């Protein structure tokens, strides 16, 4: 079993950890070509080629404060559909949950997050997409081992685990 984190973006972060939490693979994937939809399709295929059917996968949820919403939505949904076609289940963690798991706060800035990731896990990488994927892989691992005595998590991490496992249903706005 591996624990996989995927940060879907035009430069997608991919990290796979073994059962001991050691990094097996940490890559930034981009697909091939400079025009869409070819680049998007090859990117999604590239991500899927790095997965195994037995992986426990955690994908970063959609960020709603982005200038590239349509592009990232296409990549994000394309990836989810590809996982679905392979009958691969995945967990989803919001960008705020990812930050909270690594730093204790859901609004940590990217550059500050890199420091927290290094301090907590000893992991560093030049790509913030790969760093995010690393935290997502750690979330998947924490969920798998959540009921084992040897694994202790901070209060913030336990809250993230609960949120990922039991996402709240969005409330309809009253008109």
C-alpha cells in the first residue's frame, strides 16, 4: 500500500509515500504539448500512470479564489473522472485543510507553509505543488493509521482527518 497526494494544477504535484512515510516518488507533472486539450489529457494520463490500484489517494479540493478556475476545474474533474474509470477511490482535502494539517492554521501563506512542512516532516521541495501533494499524502497516511496508538496527531490534524472523512454537506442558501 502507498499513500498518494495529488495537487491538481497546470503543474500537478504528485507524491507517493510508503507505509513508513518515506517518499517513494515526488514529482511535478505537466503533460506534453503547449495547446489544450492535448496538454490537459496528457497531464491527466501522466498522473494516472503513476498511481496503483491499491493506493490510498488524497486529492486537493477545488480552490474557489483562483484566476484560472475553468482550466483548473477541467484538470481537477478530468483527474477525478480518470480515477473513477479505474474504480479508484480517493479522499478530498480542501486547500484550507491541507494548510491546517501542516501548520495548525487554515490560512497559512505558501512560503510559510514550506517552513512548517520542513519542520514537521523534514520534507522540502522547490515546487509548492509537490509540497502540497506531500501534505495530502501525509493526510491519507494519517487517515489510514488514525486509530493506531503509535500515531499521535495534533488537535488540528485530528480535525482535518474528521473533516476529510465526514465532509459537511453544503447548506442551501435561503432566498
